[in-house]
C-alpha cells in the first residue's frame, strides 16, 4: 500500500537518498525542457514559446491521472498524502509578487537551480536573491507572516469543494490540456515575430 | 541557442542538442512528481530548503534571536538541519540532474542569459532583484512553482490553483512593461 512513507519506516539516510534521487529526475527533466534558460522561460509571457505552460500542464495531468488511477486500483491512499493548507490571501498576494519576480528575474526557484547547474551566471544571481529573500523574510516580515497564518484553513481540494468525484477533474484537465495545446500552437504562430 | 558568452569564455562544446518536446519533458516531470507522492507521500519543492538553511544560520548566530521570528521558529520546530532536511537533498539532486542533462546535451556554458537590449551588468542586477521578489512571494505563498503550483495542482489543491493563476496574472500584467528587458 502506497505511499511507501506510511507503510514503511524508512531510515533517515534512505529517505534523504530518495529525495536526492527524485531531485535528480526533477532537475534532469527541467533542463531537458529548456528551463535552465531564462529566455525560454519568460517567452511564455510574450506568447511566442509556450513551453512553460505545456510542460507544467502535462506534468500536472500526468501526476494527477497517476494518483487517480493508483487510488482507484486501491494501491494508494490519497488521505495519506500531504496537502498544503489552503490560505487564499497568502496564495493571491504571494502569487502576484512571485509572478512579478519571475518576469524580472527570468527564473523561478527550481529552474534557477537548473540554470546554475549549467553555468548561467544570471541563474546564480537569481538564486542568491532567493536565499537572501528567505532569510530577510524571516527576519523582517515575521509579524506579517504570523498575521497571514491566521487566514489558513484546513486542506481543501477541488473534489472536496465541489462534491464532484476526482475522476471528473482528471477528464476535465485532459480536455483543457488538449484544447490549450491547440490554442498555444496558434498563439506561438501569431506572436512568433516577438522572438528576439 | 544564442547564449551570450561572458567575455574571454566560449561555450565549451559545439552545437547544443535541441530541447526535448515540451509534452515529453512534462510527462517525465509528471512521473517524477508522481513518484515523489507514491514514495514519500509529498510532492516536490525548492524554496523550503533555503528557509531551513536560513533558520539554521540564524540559530547558529543567536538561538534567542532565531526563535523571536515566527518564520525561523517554524523551520526550527521540526528539528531539521540543512543536512537532514528532505528539500535540501531534493534541491542538491536537482542540481546534479540538471548538470548531467545540460552537460551531455552540450548546453553547459559560463554565460549570461539576457535579452538583446540590456547589458550583462544590468541583467545580473535584474536577476538578483527578481530572485529577491520571487523569493518573498514564495515565502508569502508558502511555496513556489514547484512546491505550491506543480505539487498542489496535481492533487487538485484549491489554494495551489489560486496561487498558479495569480502568478500568471502578475506575469502577464508586468511582461509588457518589462519588454525592453527581454525582447
């Protein structure tokens, strides 16, 4: 019965080794997608290369469908998976700030690691900023953070919110991805002139 | 790929291999995310590693001071040090995985990625500033594109989907104002 972490008491070394192994896969596919390149990433905001949405959406649909099928087969207990508590103000304010930083800096945290690993100096500058922000946020904004924490609610997923079964959302996400794939192809043609 | 090499350096290898088809790379990434859930019961993440490191440094300088910040305290409470934190090893692994992929594809080069309209120095300042802003955003949202958007969306977490929409709304809102940086 999965997840493994709920049925098997992994030693710390084994657990951290698995984290490193998963990380290798994570970084490998990020780099293969071209996400070690700031210009490839920000292209999504100028619509001439939608790879960011294609990769993210496909990854989400793949994992979502996999979780659904494993749970339906009785091999995975979804209730054992960690789900971040819902916090709407945190998600909205944080998301807006994050999105601006993404376009200004050219990376997000994970992709900047891939950029560093392939020698990009701007990736190293970005990642230094991430570290400084993590430290500075804890030092300067802990009051704001504590206030924000009061808005936290228990975990909430779309099936719980709507009462619709998970399978419907799997189908809906696949349908939206197919539609978006077609739309993105059109957008890339339409905005190909923006490519520097 | 026309990376702008730093003066005095040249991309070590000849023509870099093309990137993978995005749907194929996304499928691979999705399998890694699925494996993380199935093995560890949790998804991926990146910025949490830096919060653990920050809390550890603050605690090493002054434990009283570190505990006076609710954010540091949260990361100290679970007893993790940077070397025993799950996310630290995930990030280290990601570095190795990206290095392997980039090296064998001929994409490793000490260079600066930028649009044609900005200088190397300007680009580095913008990258650093953007890193600070994105870093603060990820701390406010309790996660970034990996730990919040990707991981949460795969399990249909409503807050994660709201975060992802907010990221793209802000991105498209500021992109035109920043076009001189990239186009």
